[in-house]
C-alpha cells in the first residue's frame, strides 16, 4: 500500500489538496512549474465585490441586481500565495519551479498516489492515458486603468464577435476594468476576437485608455469521464479533470471542492485501503447535475445567432427572469436556483 501522495499542479486546487492531506498527517508533496471559501482565508485576495450583471445581446438587456454580494473578484496570484502558505503551514513539502518528466511520473507512481492538478493540458492525464478534454475556450484579457461606474459586470453575447462563448467588461477594482473575451478553440485566434470586441463594444466604455496588462488562458468546457485510475492509483482534480462551469469558465468552487473530496478519498485509501473511486462518485453525486446544467446553458447560447440570442435575452427580460435570478439565483449551483424557485413563498 502506497503511503504518500504527490500532487502535480500549479494552482488553487492542487495547493488546497496538499494542505488538506498534510493536515491529516499524509506525506504530501506538491510539485509545480509556477508558482472563508473552501477553508481558504481568502479575504486578502479580494480585489472587488460584484453585486450583479447585465447581459447584453444586440439591443436586448437582461439585468440581474442584488443588494447582497453575488461574486468576488479575486487576485489569483495572491489567492495561490495564501493557499501555498496554508499548505506549508500544514506540513506539505512544496517544490516550486519544478518540471516533471514522464520518466519521473512513472517512478513516482511506483510508491505514491498521484494527483494531477496540472491544468487543462494535464501531463498527468496524458501520461496515464486518462483521456483528453476535447473542447476548450481560449481567452484573452486586458486590464485598463479606468474607474468603473458601478459594481456590475457586463456580459456580451454575440457569436459574430465571440463565437462559442462571450465577452465581458468587469470592474476588477475601484480603479480598473478588465476587458475580456472567450472563444471556442475551433474558432481561431482569441486576440483577433478581442480586437473585434474592443472595436464594437469595449471602446464605448474604455475610450482611448491603454491596457496596463494583457494575458491569455485556456479553459476546459467539458469534464473528463474518468477522474480516477484505481489500478495505478492516479486521480485528477480541477482543470485537469475539466471541473469548470461550462457556462462561465469559472473553476474555483468546483475544483476546490473536488480537492477536498479527493483529500478524503486519498486519506482513506492510504490509511484504510478504501477505493480511490469514492472521490469520483462523491464529486459526481454532489456536482454532476450542476455541471450538466452549466453545459446545457453553454450549448444554448453558443449555438444561437446574434439575432436569436437577442430575442432570447429580450424574452427572458420581459418575463421577469432577471428579478428571479436576483432573488433566487446561485452563480455556482443552478440546481439550487431551481430548488429555491420551487420552494418560494
């Protein structure tokens, strides 16, 4: 029976897994090339608080406002730094700036349970033949020193500009706005799509401001069917497992909860010989329906023409859907929204 765990990764889910295992007394090593939510003291990572969203499609507008916080804009490097401190304080052996070769993975797997938390293009998933995520969103984002007028994010649904996804203007702080776009990977270049978005929508808000930072990323929009290889004692968490909301690309909640579930399964596997597959069963039981609904939402808006999407958003606005989302909505759990809606007085 293997007595230690190695986490290959570069972000929140892997660090949270390392911290949780170390806290339970499991010898956890976290290897990465780079360097109260889910038990993370995340307060210092908050850049801004969002109180709603405006969904734009052509001339149609659906507004979702709330007096209570709906989401937080988190500084991911600071969040990962907090998780890194948490992992090290709990006793995890963290090695940053560390590239792992296929040979090393093979050697590690002889004595350690392997957890792949190494992103959408996971080397762990490839090495152990755990399948590929075939559908991705390519994003391009830039931050501008422009003071936002309010604390609401604007989402733009226009498949002629952002095919397969959407674009956004988000007040990331009191002094900055992030402009961003996502496109399905089969639709070409995200930077060119970003330029289209800037010309058609963003410049009306940002004017002639120049970006102070720009960056790109890749987000999986489908989950892996196989999260655990029981025979070789390997599992996947976070983006490596495709544990992302297909509707928005957000992954902290799903990936973080997966890390905690994986921690429990690894602990019981090492100490009691319990199957690692309990992690996969627990995750799918808890989040399977939510992930399916997020995938359905994405499939709807990503397939509609700009005219059809404008009609849909306009119809939802006239039906008062914005007020229902404001009162009963849950950005992470659409099943909770429907449950709250059914139980409303």
